[in-house]
C-alpha cells in the first residue's frame, strides 16, 4: 500500500492509496467476487497478553476493496485505489481481512 499523488477536491477528500496484493483461492470453487476490508491502525496490538501490546492502540480508518472474478483455484493479483486517512505524525500499519466471497454458481 502506498500513497498516490491524486487528490479529491470535493466530496470525500481523504488521500488516495494504491493497494496491491494477491488472493489465493484454495476452495476448489470458482469465486465470482471477493471483498477485502483494509484497516488503518496503530502499530502494535490492543491485546495485553501480546508481546507487541500498545496501550494507546487504536483503529483510525478502513476501506473496502472489491475484486471481481472469475477467481479460479490458484492465485489472482489485484491493484485498486482506496481512500483512507492515516494519522499524521504517528506510526501506523494496515491489516486486511476477507469479509465476503461469492461463489460463481454458473462455473460449477
């Protein structure tokens, strides 16, 4: 994930970032689409028992990336722009989780 020079001048004016990655589909089914949620958060962990515990940890922003298929068994790359607002002057990290995946019923 890295910042882009593109800026919005109206509406949602959060900065643009380019998110690139790969999805590995090992479900044995063709996927029609996948949604990934990107979380912008403090470095470290909010869990006290974690060795990287950060008592000031917080989640700052999030965005969703929608990848259209078909996504067959194997790996598919993607690259999309998102708008998020990381904190200024504080270290931050991002995390990504799959929040939805739809099977392509026509491909079975």
